[in-house]
């Protein structure tokens, strides 16, 4: 490739990058990674010796497949693109499809997409081998780009048969001149045989190979002959020795041709990994999209490889390489952008068709977001709701104009009280109004919240929030006292996971889990505490037992577990002593939670009041409450704790206090310097 061609291709990729960012909201970083990773394949394809493998992992509905399809369209590579869905592989003949791909596409820069890759697991939940019904050497193909060509019945390799036949003829005196059989030159017995073989009754010479056979041979030797005419010129100069060499070489080349080669291809591996996105199991639409987005941004390549280990063997994971593009969840701005784009497309379409401008008020956008977005399920529920709430009503909105005195130039749509309110204008003059009822189920559920129940939930969730703030120095990203979820009345959501848990943290985390129940007990009294703390108690108990049984934080040393065939290497005897220690820690955690909530009672009640009146609080609001109503806790304490490196400081102190003989040269110098200063 010359420099001019290289610049043209680089500019094409830049233009594609810009176009993709215009169409896919919230995926700028993903698009940058994708374009940067595929550059070697696009710019220097002729130098590629193995397929370039790009893995795309993410939650469902985050735009993985649609981004690839749009990329292919912008690259103008639709003919080179072959996509396989691996969710049902029983009847898929990959070899045939790839063989057809070789026949259809003349280039070598194929693009292969293996979608829903998680479904072809080779290891089950117990770590045992599993059969995925995939009759294709997928892993070799990903590694080398080679596959078995599906040979047609008329395309079998018969050159070896021809070679053996010709060898037998030559041993009996067969002669060939200029690619033709001259019967008068053959020994008498062989001449009679050849005449019968070629169905000849006279002495006229015949071609050893017919025209179609010569064309097939030429196809195998295109590296040696530019055109069929060049090949024919060579063929008609052959004698029997030249021909048998040609046929033998053809048999070898034919066998090689039976191995398909896509070594210069680009392979996309696309899938959802629940093992990496464990938080995706919560389908609550009241989770803030931004908080969930931030949590998914913490997933890195080691998390992906660890998740892959639960589905595939190590050598298979190695063949996927290190080009892993990890999709975060969509944030609120991305969802809002998708909604705005859809509404703008409606306006553009009908402006062009009927010269009518559609104006959607902010209330419509807010209704669509509140009733359509499930952060853990991606964009699909939203797209479905856009069709239900908007697209399905466009016909009704347009047909209502019939009988108006003037032409409609503008249609303004707003939302309130479970209805779309449509106003028709001729320029600034209002012509009429239309009310369309819409089933905004989520809004209705939120409005039907039992206020007394919400008061209990407000105190409960405020208890979790205050103990998290005061004991763990973590401010929740979101606290809700009402939700449309069937499994919970409210929740606290934190996008900042506890990465290092010490023995001290163990009690505080358990206290945070118990904070909801203890807040109810503190505010309402023993007789009015409510059911609903089972999951909190379970979480606290599991954490404590795991720390005692598996992490050596109790009085017994060892890895203990309930007797289980899958846990062959664990001590399994009953340990009433550790059970008692767990109960003691839980009781200690309850005391800590109660003391904390008593100290921060004002903050607790203020947060509970806000949740009772507003149903939700985000981190910014909670910070203002800490600033105003915190007693022993304040924002500076939280920030200072975040910057503490207790373990590192203690280790540093230990290595600096080693005897001088064991210090490093720079430490010895510093030690001597301090000694001089102390004098």
C-alpha cells in the first residue's frame, strides 16, 4: 500500500468513527476502542497472518451487534460479512456457510461474527466437560482462520487416481506429444485400449484432457500462469513426463484447497457474561441509570477472563486473545439521547411527507424515560415502549385532523395524568385538541404507594444509609423508599464496592446490614418493627460465616464447609464453636448499629423524612444532609478515610524500623541523615 492509499483509509476510519458516535449514544469510548483495534486489519490486511479477534462483552441490549452491523455498512463490507448466532447450533453447518463465503466474496478481508457466544460453553457449572452440539472446529478457526472446505460431490480430488492411471500407461509405453495422444505412436496393445477408452475409430489425435478439465487445472495453478491461454500454451507443449508431474502436483494442490483459509479475516466474538455482570440480575427500573453505569464501568479484562473460566477451558480462553471491549450499561444521558433521536426522526419524517412539524414537550420525554427504562436490561425495553407509546398513536393523531377548517402545520404533544395531550395548530392559531389515554403502568404503581408502608421503608432505608455513611464512610449513590419492584419496598444502591474487607470492617458491614431493622426498632419501638429484614440478616450472616469458615477470621484455622461432593478439599465437621462466634459477631454488629443510629439520630430522621415525602434521594442530596445534620460524621471525615492507606503505612513503618544492616542504600542514607538531625 502506498502512502496516499494509507491516508485515504485512515480518513475513512475517522469519518466512520464520527458517524458511529452520532448514532450510538453513550458508546464513545467503546467506538474509539473498536476503531483503534481493527486498524491493523483494515490498513494492512495483506500483511496479516492470523485472524484479528475482537471480543465484545456486555449486558443485553447495549448495542453490541447493532454497532457491528452499522460498522460493516459504513465500511461497505456487507458481502464480506458472515454472522452466526450460537444460541441454537444443533443444525448449523458452519463449513458449508464458510465455503460459500469463499465462493461469494473475492477478497480475503472476511468479517465473521459469532454472536451469543456464551451459549456454546464447554464447561458446566461443576467444571465438567459439556457437549454443545457444535460440529465445527471453532477454536482452531479462531486461532488460524482455517476450516474444512465442504467438498461438492462433483469436486472430489480425482487427480491422484489420474496420476496412478497415467503412471500405469507410461509403464506400458504410453507417449504424449504437444498435449495430444497420437495413436500411431502407441504400442499396439495400448493403442487398441486407448481407442476404446477415448471411443475413437480412426487415427486422429485427441487431447489427453478436455477443455473443462484444463480449466480446473488452471484454477489450481493460477500462481504460475496469468491466464488460461498461458496455461494452454504450456499444456500443448507437454509430453507424458511433463504431464504426470503436473497431475501429481495438482493432486497435492487439490488437497490443500480442501482446507479453507480465512487467516486475513476479522472475527467478532459477541456475548453476555452474567458471571461478570452479577449486578444485572436486578430488574428494578427505579435503579438510577447513572449509578448502575458507574458500577459496570468497574468491570475490567481480569473480571471477563475470570467469568470466561466458568464457561470455557483455559486453552480456549487463550485463543480469544486480549482484545476485549467491555460495554458498560447505558447512562441516563444515553437513554435520553435515544428517546430524543426517535422523536426527532418522527418530526423529520412527517415534516418531509406532509409539511407538519411534531413538537414533543419535555413531559413526554420524562414519561418515556420513567416508564420504559430498565437500566439492567439495556435499550430493548425502551425501544418497545417507544413503539407502544408513540409510534402506535401517530395514526390516531394524524387521522384526527379530518374536518379541520385549516391545514395543520404543527402538532404539539405533552403528557400528564396518564394521557398524551395533542394540540393542533395552523401556524400560531390553535385548531383543536385531542386526549389519548396511555397505560403508564410504572407511574401508576409509584403513585399508588401505601404511605404508612412507605414511612416504614423510609426509616428502614435511612438506617442502612446512615450506618453505611458513619461506619463504612460510604455514601449511597441512591436510596429509595418506594419502588415498582415486586421483591422489595425500597433499596439502597451503592456504586462503590468494598474492595478490601478487614476484621474490623466485618462488624461494620454486618452493622450496616442490620441498620434498617435497628432504625425501625429505634424509631417505632420493639412492637412495631416489621417483616422485611430477612435478606439483610441473610447477607450479614453469610458474610460472617464465610469469614469464619473460609478466611481464618475465627478461632479455628482451616477452610471449612458443609459436606458437599463439589467441595472435596474442605474440612466439613460440625463447628458449634464457630457458630457461636458468628452469633457473637452478629450481636456485636447490632450493638454497633444501634449506637451509631442513636448518635446520628437527627441525620436518620431527616433522611427518613425526605424519603417519606420524595421516595428517592441521590448522593448529592445525601451529602447536603450530612453537611447539615451529621453529628459525629461529616464530609471531611469521609474524605479523609477514603485517602487512608492503613496497611501500607504500617508495612512502611515496619520496613523502615529494620536493623540498619538490612536497609537498602537509600534507606541507610536517610537513617544516617535522621541520626545527624537528632543530634
